[in-house]
C-alpha cells in the first residue's frame, strides 16, 4: 500500500521495499483493504498499483516472501505475466540462433564464392588436361614454363646436308610430331630436349600431303607431354605463344595473335631437301620454301606440291621454328608451325634471310589429330 493509505498516529512508519507495501504487518486493530474484482481472473488491490496499470497480485511485492498474519495472500500470477517475463530471454535465444544460422550460411556462401569447397582446385594446381598452373593461366610466362619441356630441337642429316627444325612431344615414351619437310629424306635424326639431353630418333611415319611426320625417341620414358587442343575453337585475335628452335636457339618463345584462319599454304610434297632450301652448315635453321598468294617464298617449291589450310599468326617465327608448337593461353597445342615469311626471300632461291616480319603459318592441330593413326601405322601418302 502507499503511505497515504496508512492510518496516521496509530503506529510508526515502517520501511517500504519500494512497492508501496509495508515491510511489517500492521497492528491487529488495523483492517486491511479488501480486494476488488476487476474482471475474470484478475484481482486489484486498492492502492497497490491499479492506477498505474499493474494487475494480478497484492501490490508489486506479493512474491517477495513476506506474509504476515492476517494479510491476504496474493493471487497467483497470471500466465500472461509469466510469458511476458520470459519473452526477452526467449527473444535473445532466438536472435542468437538466427545469428548462428545466418553466420553459418554466410560462411558457406563465401566459401563457395572463393572456391574453397572440398571439391575446388587449389590455385597451385593445374588446368585440367594441361600442364599450365591455375595461378599462371593466361600468361605467356605461364604457358612458356609449362610447355617448353615438351618442345624439342630436331637435327636431321641427309644427302643434302644438315637441317634443323622443332618438334612436339605427345607421349611420355617419346612420340614426337614435326613437319615432314624437317625429316624428309633424313638418314639420321637427333633430338635435343629443353634440358640438353640428346636422343637418337626414328622416323615412324610421314604424310607429305599434310606436311606432317611422326618420330620416336629411342629409349625415352617419363617425358613431359603436350596437350593437343581443338583448332576449331580458335578465333581471329586469340593470343598465342610459339615455341621452337629458330637458328638452333632451343626453346625460343615468342607471342602474338591468330591473324587469320584457313589460309591456303603450298609446300613441296616430295622429300627432296635439295630443292631450293638454303643450307646452313652451322646447325642453323633453313628457309623452307612455300607458296602463298601466288608467290613463292624461301626458294622454289618444285613441281610436286601440296596445299593445306593453315592458321596465320603474327607470332615471330624464324628458320628452325618449323615443326614447333603454336599454343593457346590455356597451354594447349592448336597448331604445328610450318612456314614463315621473310621479306628478303620473296621470289628468291633462298638465303638465310631476315627472319620473321609477323607473317607465319601453322598446320591446325585438328589436321594432326585426324592424321595420327596414319602416321603411327608408318604409312605415307
């Protein structure tokens, strides 16, 4: 009760516990106020807080344990009040659970976006089907580092002298593809890896009509191999890397773009190395003759020729690049370099020339893939 409701002069003021009720029972002569019904299931005590909207007990301190003799006991607290009391705790628990769920979901989404799932490929791994690392994908240096070990220098000796070209290893036991004009008529073939190790090779099969050949390194095993791509997916403007041994400089890397598709390139079909080919007795590359656009370059192609559709590139190619690789930025072989234009060689019978001026040609890799079974069978066309 409030202080204003206590009879004055009959007993001293007792301490209050902050809820308007006396801390000690009144004298026996004091008659406590009677409860007033305020509605079903609700009891209001005069002076106990009905004015400020609190209901459900004898004042606000009915549950504090002080129950003097003769003092009416408070009515049980209604369920609604208990529910209101627990609601903040329940709300906090719900918020905590929601935060945990949202947090876990966020972590999962972030993990997926950053490719950190259990099925992801580490940045230190390689692009599937190639030897190029994920971290260096799309860079010339990354492609060069991955593919250089798969490109070899080829030295072929024949009655016409010594010639130098390049080749691409396609099996770990030494199968290597190159141009037919690199090994045609050769009596012996030597192959030098990027490591400097040298092998003797045998010519397995040649296809002069497509200017392709397959050789096999004797006693080789565990070699790094190149991945053959799909030249039908090549587009003009695609960035490319060329690797070969121009002028005997093993493992030379150049880069450029695909300049055009389906260029008609004509080369000598017969394996006569003496036909107009410049000879370099010091192991440098030769100017292999070819015809393009009605003009002959690097010498005379002779009477027996073959024409194929080629990829045109501005990647620098020089004598000795023949048989080497034209590579896309995923590290896949898209062509076998076969011819290059030298400004000083147009209409000439051949000389060491001035090298590439950004006009080179490569046999599409799909032509090679379609011809592999023929080459492995040792057939020539």
